[in-house]
C-alpha cells in the first residue's frame, strides 16, 4: 500500500528507522513547507519530493497520508487529506480541540475513510503480554495502576543540539509550547484504555514548574510542563498517571491486583521485559527493609518485584506470520553502533501503526485504534492538560466499545504459577 508523508521533521526519521520491518508499506513520496528539508529527506530515502501537500494529495496512487506535521497543523492537514479521499494516520495528539476532533471523525465516516492516530505502542509485545496477563488473572482482580512518564530533565540535556538521522533538529521550543501532556500522555493512556476500557471521570492538576527551562520566548509562556491525573475507569480500576520533563527518567507501568503485581520499565522499548510478582508474606515483608529495597541482588533472590515473563512475539500486521529484523539500508556506521548499544531491535516501532491501518484496509477488518477510542483519548488528554493549578474533576462525555488484544495474543498461551515461587511462562 502506497503512503505519502506530509511533514519531514524530527519524528520522520523515527518512523523510517523501522519502516523496513513492514514490506507491504511503500513510501511513495514526501511533502514539507520547508523545501530544503523535504529535498534532504527525499534524497536520503530515495523517494519523490512533491512540490507541496496539494500535489501529494492529488496523487491517485497514494492510499494513506501520514500526517507528521506540528500539532498546530494537524487539523488542517488531516482535513485536507480526508477531503482528498485519503485514509489518514496522524502523529499524536490528533488535535487539541474536541470540536475539531469530532469534525474530523464525522468527515472520515461520511466519506467511508479511516482516520487513525499514534501512538501505536499498545500493539507492542510488551503491552500485549501485559494485556494477556491481566486477562488471564495473573494478578487477580486489578485494583489500581501507577503509570509514570517523567521524560528526564530535558532542559539540562541540551535539546537544542539534538538532530535526527538526516539532520532535522528536535523542535524543543515547540515541545515546550505544547507541553509534555499533549506530547506524551497518549503513550500510557493508550495502554490503560486498551486494557481497562473507557474512563468515567478524571481528576487532574497541571502546572508550569520550569519557567527557566529556556531563555527563548515561548508562546504561550506558561504551558504546563507537569501534570498528574487520577483516572476512574468504568470497569472499577483506578489509575494514577504523571507526566513531566523535570524529573529523572521514569517510564514505569505498574499494575496492582489483589494477588500480585505486573511491571514494565518503559513504553518506549517494544520488547521491554515484563515482571510478574505473586504476592507472598516473604516479598511483602522484605520490602520493609532498606537493605532489600536498595539491593537488586537481594530483591532478585527474594523475588521482590517479580520474575520475568516470557514475552509474546507477535508478527507485524500484514507480515503473514513472519517477523523481520529492523534492517534499514540508510544507516551510517554510527547508526549501526548505536543500534547495538540501544538494542534497536526492540526499540519503538512507530511504523507499526501505519502497517496496522494498511493491513486492516487490505483485509477489510476493523483497525486499531477505532475512531471512538481515539476520540475518547483526545478528550481525556485535553482534560488533563487544561486542569490547571486549581485542578478539578471532569466527567467524560465520550466512550468506546470494548476492544480486544491482537488475534495472535488471544491465540497464545500464557501460563503462570499459582505458588509463591513463580515459574513463568510460554
């Protein structure tokens, strides 16, 4: 299926880093208002450079438009693509206004088109393994979830110097102006809503805590760079989520049930280990001792924090059951070295979301995420972002029909021991 990309900024190269894993995706060409950036990307990846987005949208060979523009441009670019008869995959968030979100979905449904949105990390092997474990009763009845997205102390790491593989600067000022909630909330909220269903109400707080993170002028100058929210799911589960760019790196997701705990270290690594701890008097009592809490060796011996679950290994959508390595012919020697250092094979596969949409269109099946799911996440994200320092509780107006894990996940076997000593998993 042929794809056209509008927007060739920093995130473009992140999608391209795993594009080769999805041989059914054909990148036809790119467009960007910055002609130098567009031409640089077109040369690097050997694709067509369209004069502008209108020319790209007029190409009858393009089936799906990937909207990688800045957040403020999402609505107009997506709307134009839908009006041109194209299915759309958008970077997150879809938009930052509910009226605009409803208008886009109404337009897509009126024209019989699919509108999909990042993030796609709920399709990762890590998320699917946790989803399967919850459904299998590994931790008993889930009572609450803690999800952290502290994305390191960004402003102290010289973000103005960051460049993508083909030289695009990281848009740090734009990230500060939009805020970490709009930029990051979708990663954890997608996992949570996929596994536990729609949120009934959210109680949130947001504030700018780093007024000195840059000496450049920001518009607006006071966008929140910290937010925290308590989510009350209709299923009865409660989750607490935190987003910031002023605390050291912490991307953990911890799911607590009445019989145990599931833990993953990050959404960002698509094969991040999952740990299952079945509560016992030994592990619960051991946590009272600082020597155990501060010693990874003692924790491992005693089983505090759990033991690793064998991850499911699902093939990419449309791969016909085959899984391919992330081979990208445009890597430089430095990229190859970096891939070993970071174990790139398990890193984010942003392109999987586009592959999911393409495969759903090819096979005539529903795609993930469905329209009602994305609309719900959009409302939830906006509620957290706009909570402000006075905070407050919001009853969500949107909902979505329950969704299922991937068919491969449902068909797989996930075994866990009911004894204190956990033996896991196939």
